[in-house]
């Protein structure tokens, strides 16, 4: 047995050293693997943080651009509304001028056609009669087709 002990002693030491060497190598690999996982996690965190910052910046730029576009649309609508109001006011003014001209023309026709024959002190004279309240009460004038009445007054 003694010889086995001696023979196994150096082999046992070599085996022990080999076992320790493998254990250290295993621990080193485990640490390297753990360090690799930690580094991968940290790199992923940095990438996600960078992507988040980039996404937030892109989002802010998109919000700014949409605001710029919305302001352009609002300004365009306001300009169109101003143009519409100007056109409507011009149309209303033109219509009022035409109606005023038509009324004036009818009035002038009526003034030129309504005459009252009078005979003061034995002579006859034609007098232009302007429309007044009494005439408007006595005679109804249709806007498109005026009716003319001539009154002959005698003394």
C-alpha cells in the first residue's frame, strides 16, 4: 500500500492541480460570461436610451412641423375668409348701387310723367309733381310697372 500511496501522491497532486486549474478556468469563463451579459445589458441600455432620445427628438420635430402646417392652414383659411368677405361686401354694395339707380330712374320717370294741370287766374300751367305722402297714400305704384295718374284741376 505504501507504494501505491507514493505513486498516487504525485498523481493526486497533479490531479488536484488539474482540478483546481479547471475550476479556475470554469470560474473565469463564468465571470467572463457574466461580464459579457452585464456589458450586453449596459450596451442595450445605452442603445435604448439613445433610441429613446432620438425618438423624443423626432416626436418634437413632428409636433413642431404639424404646428407649422396647422398655422399655414389657419392663415390660408383666414385669407380665404377675408377674400370672401371682401367679395360679398362688394357684391352687396354693387347691388345697392344698382337698386338705388333703378329707384332713382323710376322716381325721375314718375316726376317727369306726373303733371298736374292747373289754371290759376285764367291761364293754364303744367307743374311737375314730386311724390309725397299724399300721393303715396292715394296712388299705389308697382315697382316694376309704374302707373301714371294725371289730375286735371279746374278753378
